[in-house]
C-alpha cells in the first residue's frame, strides 16, 4: 500500500482527529501539523534516494532492495506504537524511516528494470513499477472508506491503515532474495561469468545465442568506452564526469525538471490531501469524501493499465506528456473557475448534495485524472530510467528520485496553506496547477527527445542530435543499419560471446 495515498484520508478519520485532539488546534496550527505529518515522509524519501545511490554502486541492485524494504518495514511498524497519550512522535519518526525506504527503492527499482529489460518493451516493464504504485494507492484510498463504513470510531480503526503497510513492505523484502542481480552492474564490477549466467536466466537463452552475443557486445562496448573516457568505473568517476560534461549536466537538469512539472500538475496535492480537495469542490461529509477519493484511485489505476499496455511503447513519451498536459490544464482551469464563482460555504450539512455545477466540476476532476495518469504519472520515471549510460545511471536516477521527493515535499508541506490563502475555497490552487501544466508543454516540445525503442547505449547520441523533435527517428535509422551489419558479420563468422569480445569489440566501440 502506498504510504502517501492513505495518509490524507487517515488524517480526516474522526477516530484519528479525536485521539490526537485536532479540535483544539486553530486553523493555521492544524494545517501545519497535517503538513508535517505528510511531508516528513517525503523528506525521508529525498535522503533515501541518495543513500540508495551509494548502496546500489557498492552492494548492487539486489542487496539495496533488501536493505531499503527492511527500513520501510521497520518504519511502518514504528507507527503502530502511536497513541493519543504518546502524541504524534512515533508516527513522525516512522514516516521518516518509511520515507527513507521508499525513497531508496524508488531510485533502485527503475534502474534495475531498465538494465534487465529489452529495449522494445523497456517502457512497458518500467511501467509495471508505476502500476504497482497505483495499485498500492488504490488500496490506500479504499481502505479508509471501508473502515469508516464498517468499524467503530476508535483507536483500532485508524491503526489498521498503518498496519496494512507491513504487507507490501514484507513481500518486497522476501521477494528481493529471489531476483537476479543486474547483468550490467555485474559486468561493471568485472564479474563476467555471473553476469552471463544471470542474463541467460533472464532471457531464457543460451550464452552463444546471437541475441545474447549482440546484447553482451553492446554492454561490453559501452563499459569499455566509459572506462577509457573516465579513467575507470569507480564511485567518484560519475561525479567527475558530470563536473566536466555539460551534456550530462543538462540531462540531470532535464530529469529533475520533469519531476518539477509532474508535481506542478497537482497530483500530490490530491494524493495527500484528497478530503481537502473534494471539500473545495463542494463534496461534504467524511464518507462521501472518502468515496470520491476511492473513485479517484480507481480511475488512476485503470488508466495506468491502459498506459502500460497500449500507450507508453506505442505513442511514445513526448506525445503522452504533451497531450496529457494540454487536456489536464483545460480541466484545471474549468474546476478553478467553477470554485471561484461558487465558493464552498461554511458549516455545510454532511448530507448536502452537489449542484449541477458541482457535478460538472467533479466530472472535469475525473477527466483531469484520465489525462494526467497515462501521461505525467509514470512517464518521467521511464525517461529517467533510460537516458543515462551505466556510469552515470545510478547518479542520474538518484538525482531524479531526489528531485521527485523534493518537489513532493514542497507540495505536501504547503498545500494546506495554499488552500487557506489562494482565493475563495482555494480556487487559485487550481489556476496555479493549470498554468504549470500549460508551461510544461513547451518544455517537452523543445527540450525532451523521444526515448522510445532507443537502446540504452545509444542515449548519448540521442541527446546530442538536433532538432530534439526529430532525434528519435534519426538515431533509430542509424541503429537499425548498425544492427543489420552486426548480425551479418556475426552469423557469417559463427561467433561465440568470447570470440565476439576479442574480435569485434573495437568495431562495436567505434560505432557506439
């Protein structure tokens, strides 16, 4: 279950607000307290993503996942000790640990998937990671609705959502023992025999199969080129490489900005403060607000599946981002305009029905979800997992994950204050998010090349090709010509992996 998805509705449970005496807080102090409970998780995740960079380099992808899933599970368990008498300290501490665990995993998992995935389905496989997030969020959204309808309002009621976190954390911890270490990482550590065994197991092919020969050749060539260029593959080499490589610095900036635009869409304001969001539209009553949040989770999950199965590797990354931003921006402008002219009145009875305009605003909210989810929800993760070579991939993904959690923190920390101060019923919040989505269209068109179907070893050439909007077609044509030549040479010579490494490395390196 996603720790971010359930926390917003948990904070709105009458049993939780009563146990921690939220009624005694004034409006500003309550907003700050809620913001702190939500945002310490993002703060922990920010640092966890950097911790994961160190562990992923020295310990590998597999051991890192084991460590961070354990940290998350410990944090989830710590939250269960909170009571009204003890205060919120254990919840805050537990959310910091859970954040460190999730932040570390969010850095390692996309790298691991990208490193073991064939280029043709890499986007779809990284998308499965995003689907997992959405399923966790769906459980988080619905579990509070379920307990609010079926359980008495007491300590056990609000404790259940915190306890359910132990299930996915424990499953990841156990499952991590069964996965194979990344062959690309093993090759970078000169553990060639183990790398070949793992790649053969992952691909279900013999080591001498032509596909294996070709794939290993590309990985070897990229590693040798990077070792020659950087003077080694040590821990500090990526930092030195970034310091003297403007093109890598630019890619780091692009990756970080993608998550700024993603969070600027408003998604995490909705994820973390959904009762506040729905209240601003006119939805009244705890149960009705939770139901609306649950439906939001259903829409997100359904469109994540559509994105995963039909869109990410067919329409491409750029098209999805621009279409999603355009449609989502229009929806946000309409919702904000409705709230501006129909602000929510104080002390509305819980059974008050939405007006026709309110129903229309809810329609556009769910339509915004349908635009956002198959575009900005998972695509930035896919792009960041693809656009760095093996020497800087760990640093690049750590930077991207840290950027994601930094902007998560900013949104989660200040959303309550934004709704309190930006216009009637917070209508200015929607105008702000609409403007951000509109600006992101220009960012993607002029600065982000299409990475669909491009081999990881060809990303340097992709980002060096201009104009940006034609780079993918140019590199695809070059790589197809190279692949045809390689296969003709390899099949004619009857190459094995060892022969290919000795006889054809120099040629492949020159082409890469």
